[in-house]
C-alpha cells in the first residue's frame, strides 16, 4: 500500500481530469494505472472500464439516431407513394434490424397493392361524365375534364370555389347542396344531379 496521502498523489488529478473529460463527452481519454496496485490504481482501472462502456453506448446511440433518420426517410417516401426506398438491415439481428425488415416488408406489400395516384387521375380525367369533388364546406377540391367542358370554366378558376359557382346560374345550388349533404352518421356513396 502506498503511504503517500491520496490528495497529494498526482493520480488523483488524473482521475479528476478524466472525470471532467467524460462529463464533457470526450470518450477517448484513458488514464494509465501506475502499476502500484493500490486503491487509486483500481479506481483508474474502473474509470477506464466505465469510459469504454460509455464510449460504446454513445456509439450505439449515434448509430441508432442515424437508423431512425433513415426509417423516417423511408416512411416519408412511402407516404408519398414512393416505395423504392428501403431501410438497411445489418447482420447484427438487433431490434432496429427487425424494425427495418418490417418497414421494408410493408413497403413491398404497399407497392404491390397500391394503385398509383396517376393511374386513378387518368381514369377520372378520361371519364365522359362530369366529376366534381368537394369538401364538407362544399368547396371544390378537384374536377375532371368533362366537368370543365360542361361548365366552361378553366380549372384554376374553379378549384377552391364554392359549389354554388357552378349551379347558381341554373338556380340549383341550394337544392344540390341539400341533395348531397349527408345526415349525421351517414356517408354519401353516390349522388347524381340531372337538369
């Protein structure tokens, strides 16, 4: 055992400096035991073990954050109907790898089962019947080509306008809105208006 008082031992300063470095996020600095095999050397060894464990945890945290950013990118792409992005799956078999595999499987299933918006838009635009889509406040959200020909308005002038714009001249606006307004708890499946 060392007879020197611990407070005057230079290793105490090394230990305190190492703790300060850890608190500042520096995981690289290690303290070298003096070889005296006393309590301070054991503390220094324990501090090195703690530093190594914290460095590994921090590296895992950084890697996990990168993986979650990647997951968000893939999920955002899926929400935009882009199923080409895939989350990376490592050979480690972690829970994040399982999550990535699940996201990838979901993306593949959605790619197979989802009809593209372009496909649906093409069908709606090629319809011979006029189609007007409105929101609950009867504001026009979209119209197809047949509706534009029927009402003789450019698309830019119709979108965002009240349905009254199209039916007011024929005196049908109030009746039309009554006809398409669902009762509470019911939905509209199909509505037809003929003049």
